[in-house]
């Protein structure tokens, strides 16, 4: 089902699927899909400012291209919407104020996508959604069957079990659906995690690059390191991107902004490079909070991070080298 006219201006129409791809809510329709987009509009897991329940809709509506205009990726020379069959399954059936029930719905939905051998791309929603996403991946491939590349200001490895969006990666290790030695985190800054939490992360084998290390080494070197790390640890990779890894100048619309982060162009490069060089099983883009956004800056960044991920995935599936448009 296609929610728009065959040809429609970028500002017209309901435009409620990501990139105006076909809507496919029945899991039977996932069978021939390469990628299934899933919205997870809940924010009961946050520690500070809620609002990410409005994220999936804002990211989808950040589209500014008509349908079905071509969207060839200038840096790769491939159009992901032509090279891949991408469908949008809409949002999971969330239960207001019942985070566990919303998590269960997302775990079930991602399991259906993985069972169809498609890549799940989840639009958040707060970062607690990584818990059901990783549970679904581990259900299918085992805890040792996947690695994680995680972009974030915060490590989300809280040890007090109180705030759901601050603990998915510690919970995963404690409950056995994530191996601590299989995760690399990029962009950490600010004051948290605290030293005792970093000690725990070291003990579990976590790897990370702080924002200062990214500045010193360069985003290219850090992304290369992450790709090699992920490929060495497991046959497939889960890419999870908290939009607050961006500087608030580039992503003001988020709940726990922290100055001193990545530029949007660096994150777009990273998503494109990683998706073109690892075998992704799932990806998510979390913590876009439209009530704090200005001029759709953050929603647009989230939309484009997903687009670059799709582009990299399309290139990898094509089996050919990139053909960037150069003079
Ligand atoms: Mn996070």
C-alpha cells in the first residue's frame, strides 16, 4: 500500500511513511523486504525531558523530496530506494505509561522483521528501546552472534537500574543478551558515566572513544576502528545512534543535550561508512524530541542518518565499489 499519489510534490500529501516507501503492517509482507522501518513512539524511559514519543512521526515527516523522485546518494552512486526493497511497518502498538508493554511490542515486531531476514530500522523513541531490540537480536542469533556500534553522548550503562533509557547496555550484559566485549561506543562526553561505571565497563570489555579522542584522531580513523572492531567480534552488527551524540547546535531537539558533540556531517559520514562495511542486522535512531526542536533541525538530521544508513546498506548488498560523483 502506498500512502501517496504516484507523483506528488515534497510538501503535499500525507507522507507518513519513511521516504514515502510502501506501508506494510502485516508481517507476511516482510518476506520480500530488505529493510523494514518500525516506529517506537514511547518516552517513559527518560531521566529528564520527555517528548521523543513524537520522534517517529517527526522523522518521517522531515522528508522534503517528492515521491517517487530519485534519491541517488551522491557519495556512493546508488539509490537505496531502488536498490533495496524498503517498507514501513508503521509504529508498534505502544501502551501509554506502560513501558514494559511497549518494549514487549517492539521486541515482538523486531523479531518478526529478523525472522523475515530483513534489517530492522527503528525510529525512536527513547534509548530504552535498545533493550527489546537487543533481546530480539539475541533471541535469533545468540548474545555472541552480534556486535554493537553505539554513537551517544552517554554510555547508557547505569548500574542503579532506575532509569530505563540510561541502562540498556548494562542491562544487556547483566541479563546476558549482550556481550560487553562486543560493543564499541563513540562520542562520550560530559560528566556521566561516573568513574565507578567506567570501571565496570572496563571489566566487561567495553570499548569506547570519547569525544575528545574523536577530535584528536579524526572521525575517519575512529569509524575505521569501529568497523574493524565490529567485524572481528561477530558476523553481524547492530548500529544504535542516539541523536544527542550531535552537538546541540546541530540537534537541539533532544532530551539530554550536552555541548561539544559531533557535527551532522560527521555522523552522516559515519552511518554511511559503517553500513557499507559491516553486515547490519538492525539499526536505530533514538532520542529525537520534537518539542525541543527548532526548524526541524534535529528531525531532519535523524531522517538523513537513516537515509545514509540505507545507502551504505544498498552499496554493500550491490557488491560493487562506490561510484561517487566527482569531477
Ligand atoms: Mn542514549
